[in-house]
C-alpha cells in the first residue's frame, strides 16, 4: 500500500487532537484513581478498542497481518514501558502545574530524541542544533522557574522535572514504536502499525494490571467503578495511538513529534475553556520559545 507523502501529517494532527482529549479526561480521574490508576485506564480501556481496530483492518485489508518477531517485540516492549512511565510522570506534574504548561514541558521530547540520536547513533550535534537547543532550553526555564506564591513562598521545581522527564520518556517511546513497526515489516503500513499498537497496549495492560493486583487492589476496584469516564479516556487514547502509529509507519519519529507540537495549541484551548486556567506572560513566552526552538532543531537534522 502506497500512501500519499502528506498523509502522515494528517495522522499526526488527528492523533494530537485525540491525545489532548484523552489527557484532559485522565487529569480529571487523578482525584479518584490516583496517578497510577489514571495512567492505567488509557491502557486497560484502550486495549479492547485497539483489538477492534485490528479486527476491522484484518477484515477490510487484503494484506496479511505481520507475525511478531523477537526484534519487533523488544522495540515495542521498550517503547511501551517508556510510555507507561512517561504518562505517570506527566499526570503527576499536572497536580501542581497547569494543563497547558505541563503539556508544553512534556513536548520537549524531540530535543531528547536528538540527543539520543547523537549518543547512540553517533550523529554529531552541529552549531545550528546547539543554538536551537539553547532557545528551547530557555523556553523550558521560563516556564518552569518557580514564581512566588501569594504567601511569598516559591513552589518546588518538582513538577517541572516531572514534565521534562515525561518528555524524555515519550521520546524513547516514539523511537521504540518506530523501530518496532519497522521490524514487523509487511506489505502494508496500516497492518504493521495496528498490530504494533495491539501488542503495545496488551503489554502495558498486563504490566500495570499485575502491579496493581499485587500492590494496590483498591485502585483496580476504583477503576471498575469509574468505568464510564475511563471508557472515554481509553477510547480516545487508543484512537490517538492508532494515528500516532500510522504516522510512525510512514515517517521518522523526529518529524512526527515535531508536527505533534500542535498538541500544545489544543491543550491551550482545553486549559482555558475547561480548566479555566490562564497563562502568565513569562509562561506564554516560554511556550513560544520552546516550540520555536524544537521546530528549528528538527529542521536541522
């Protein structure tokens, strides 16, 4: 199956919009389910939808489904674990900072991807890359530097570090998924991406379910009671991931994650209309610098 050259951009934008809706619902679930519980719902309730997507594609596509191999499973498994940890860190950061700022901090992930490429793939950082990294870093500092509260005390930088850690792990997840889809191969990007998604969600669901069954069974009970909002979060998470994986099947993780910065615009809308949160001038400037720096960085690679 030959896809139009621009199709991955459409997939990425749709995935970003669906992910914003999923993250907003997960944020609301933190109060009742906790960070781990809210993280788990996107996988637990997303898995049935990913299997439904796979069944539909198997029915309508003439191409056979690719058989998983050890290399593909290793890539996808690594990406799945990174995504679990990244989601938990991002939701934890949202306990202290606004929806839009936390989303922006997590979106520093393309910078981490560039550094990982330099470290592990031996791709040197050029002077333009270093300059754009400096711009993006300045944006992060503007957003995360503590402001004095009404009581005169500055908040902790913990939430900023959590957001940055989430961005790094999301970057590793993107690399893992891109590598896993490529290792699956097959005649169709559609089938390879959908099989990879089903494997990832099955792995994530098994790992977190086992963890909660051993360490916190009450959270599993709470998740079952909150099945209605969790079902929506799971569907939007599976939908977002389906389009992310389709984009990864067609284009490099770096370019996909660059276009994915449009999620910040969606998050800004959600932050203002749903959570009634406002940006300070410094945070707004930081977001602009972060987006400009990351986009410029990836235009140089």
